C-alpha cells in the first residue's frame, strides 16, 4: 500500500509541475515569436497602466530576443450624460474610451498598422456622489482593459494576415 501511495504522490507532483507554467495559445510558434518580440510603450495614468499591462499579457510579451516591433498607444476617455426623460433628471453617464495605436517595425521604422478603436459603457446607476465617482473610475479601468484586449486581437490579426 505504501508503494502505491508513493507512486500516486509522485504522479500528482509530476502532473502539477508539468502544468504549472502552461499557457494556452491559439497561434503557431512563428506567430508567437512575432508577438513575443513586441515592445509595448507605456501609456500614462492609471488607465494607461492597466491598458499597458493587459496589452503585454494578451500579446504574451517575453522579450526573448531583441524587439522587432513597437506598439505606441494613446487612450482618451470622455463622459456625457445620456439618459434624459422629460421632467426627470438622471445620473447615468455614457463613457467612451478610444485607443489610437501604431505598430512600428523597429528595423525599418515603417508604420505597419495604424488604427483607432473605441468602446462605450453606461455607468453611474447609484445615487451617492461617491458611488458615481467610483463607478466612473471602475468604468475607466474596465474599458482600458477591454481596449487592450481588442488592440491585441487586431495586432494578432495583422500578423496572421501578413503571413498568408
């Protein structure tokens, strides 16, 4: 019984260590190499920090070799009151966040991809002023991460279509 227990424990530890650094990828090794060698330039502010970190995670940036491409981004958020009913006021706001980015080939200096993506969120459904401020801050953070995901998808698509 102790031999069986020892083998079972070794098998569990072996499986756990084999799967501990596993990441799921849906692109080939060549595409992964393209994405892993992208340098993501930092964007200022709290939203920019979250955007940069999320973009690096989505692109699986590893800097194994010297970077071949650089992503330069700028994000901009704007809010506006959205809901208006005759005779009533509302605390709801519609926030729009836009990310403009360029994918630059470092070796040639050529801009391979230049686009602007935007997304919206409705926020401020609480009545307290503190709650409205927190809702806006959380909305900015969520939109920054969502934009980073979309930018990463667009960059992946660029490398996929470039190869074919």
